[in-house]
C-alpha cells in the first residue's frame, strides 16, 4: 500500500498546505511539468509533499519533467545549479528529480550536503526498483509520491542513527540515472515463482505475506489475498522497493495477538500506537483460510507526512471489535494511553 513528527492539527495542516500551494504557484520551477505528464491536482499534491519534506527534514526537493533533455546527466547537473536547488534549505540540502519521457530516462540529482544519506547505491535502487515499475505503467504521479515515501524513510533513518551532517555543504550535485521505458507494460514481479498459500491462523497468513514480500513474491493471485483483494490488485503496481520497505518497516515492530470478531470470521493484527509506521492488518476467513483484506485497508487507512498511519473516516464497521480499547485524535491517528 502506498503510504506516504507527530501529527499536526487540521488548521495547521491547512495553513501549511495553502502557504505552500501559493508558493508553488508563484515559483513553478518547484514542480516544473514541462512535459505535461501531470494534472494540476497531481502537481499540487506533489508540491505539498515536498513542503512536508522541507518542513520536517530541511530538504529542498524539486521535480522537473522535460521532453528530450539530451544528455540527462549534464542536464540534471546544469539545472540543479541554475535553479539553486538546496537554497530553500537552511543547511543546503537539495534533491532534484528529472523525468524525460522522450528518452525514457529518469535521474535523481543529490546535493553534496546529502550524499552521505542518499548514496549512489540508494539512488540507483529507488530509480530501478521503485520509479521504473511505476513509470512503465504510466503512473508518473504515483511513482513520484511512492519515491518520496522512501526518501522520507531514509531521512528518518539518518536522523535516528546519528543525524544529518549539518556542516556547510559544497555547491553542486551528484546522482545516478536509470532507463525507465515509460509506457511499456511492466513485467510481473515473479511470474515463475511459486504460489503462496494462506494459513490456518491470521498470524500464519501474515507471516506468509512477509515471507512473500521478502522474496519479492508480489503476484496478485497469491492465495493469501481475499477474492475482492485479488480483483482490486489486478492492475496494481507493487514494486520491489515497496516489498523491501514492507519487510524493513514491520521487522521493527512487535505485533499483538490477533483479535477475532464474535463470529470468528474476521481478524485484526495490530501494533502499539507508539509504533506509528506499522498499520494494522485486516483479515477475513474465506474457504477455511485466513486471507488479507486489502480492500478495506485501502479504503480506511492513510499515511501521514512521516509515514504514520491513521484512519481516514473512523474505524471500519466490520473491524470495530478490534479497537474498542483505543482512542483516536481528530485526524484519525491512534492515541497511546
């Protein structure tokens, strides 16, 4: 599931969004869609996420789409300098994403102040394992936002480890490029891989899902999905980077014992509210097996600016039994007692 600093109030969020959108409108180079790949709403949404990245991690992140940039390496470096990427950051932290559909190329330029966090290996990884699958499916905006989620996660890890290097940065950038082949149908993640079978308990099914993600088994026909989920995922994009991120995120959290409904046909596996990046899992009993109910999760759960989960419109009716002992703030984030 796509998921893109404690929660802020609705008024503060609205004020920040309005301020940023006004700023983005006044300075279109922040999200410069010269190639016309994005709708106005998509441009605004991407700009807002960039605002959160700047506010939370002091990273000045820009996006450019262009048709036939020529040498994309030289183009990215030149545009990074011309736009003074990093100037919005108090510590000179800058990122520039260049998308060229004419050449089917994508490049992420990394300012020198961020080279220790966004290494060449990490950049190549998110380009090839995250951006390319989305761009192949012509879901440019979703690919950009999913990439931003990984950029945020990397910033959080850097902060948790030892913080950013806050010394004065040198001007200029470094980066890496990948061939995106925009418009071609993406190949299945593991077309020849074995099917993954749902378990006889909610915990067994969830573990089977984690095992599948760990081996990059993203087939939508996996037995551990409900029938409705399989239909929903038919045209879904599940990238290797997203699978890796699922495993990495949930490895750091401790699951509670599964909670069952009175008729024992639905189940929830949840995590302590303080473990904000690990959202609960909803499961339904079908054909005598426990299967993941992603249809309800997709409708009910959203992720905030720091990848913390919340309920978009309250706890889903059919799963309320599992949250009777929890409270939620006005934005739908769980509150630790």
